[in-house]
C-alpha cells in the first residue's frame, strides 16, 4: 500500500507482514501508522520511502521495520538531507 500524506493508517498484521510505501516527500507532510491488532511483534511492518528518499537520515531507499506490539508513530518529511523522521514513537 502506498500511503497518502496527511492520512493515518491502522495496519493489521494478524495474518502476515505488511509493507507501506511512503509518498514522495513534501516538507512538513506527515503519515501516521498504528498497529491495529497488536501484532507488529510477530508480523512486522516495513516502511519504505519513495524511490531515492531517506528515513531517519539513512541512505536512500533504506527501510524502517517496526516490530513493537501496539506501536503507533508519525513520520514527518524534513527535506532531502534527513528525509522522513519519527515525530513521535
């Protein structure tokens, strides 16, 4: 699933792992992701940036894996240098 900036998503990983692709970053835009069923610990959520973008300042196209039960977090786009940053955890 490709996320849309300004939206929040309840992700259900009860049956399988899930992957969310972030939209192309625009300064200040945010995406909220939440563990709907409390199963990120057994079936992880992987977050992938748009092609060539970063998450947490890591090299382009590095993914973020969430394996924390009941996690809910916001990613905010900070610009090309750092890319998508965790706003809260």
